[in-house]
């Protein structure tokens, strides 16, 4: 009724972050609101679980490591190389 577009599981600053149970409760009780799972999403397996559940956004400070392959080679850090988000 307040006109919100999203609800968010956590700020990520408390004692715990998102949980599967939180997302289930949101899905059961808010059919028009989009969901952001935030806090404690540190690996691709967890992110994928939330995505499979229908979460619209993932809030994480581990974005780069979520999308890098484990066998990837480090990105060269020359003055001409493009900057990576969060790496300065």
C-alpha cells in the first residue's frame, strides 16, 4: 500500500544476512513486490539458489568473485587496462 517496488532481506550489516526462509516468506506474502536478497551472499552457489527462487536482485560485496572462474588468470593491472568495479 505504501508503493514500494522492492523488499530487501537484510542490509548485510546485522548479525545475519539473507536466508532461504526469508525469501520463501517474502514470495508467499508479497506477490507484486520484487525481492532483493542481500547480506551473506558470498558464493555463486548461494546466489544461484536465490535466483532460482525468483529473487530479482542480489546484494553482495563479493560481486567480482561471484563471476570469476576459479581457474581464471588475474587481470593485468597496467595503466591502460580497464578498471574493475571495486578494484582500485
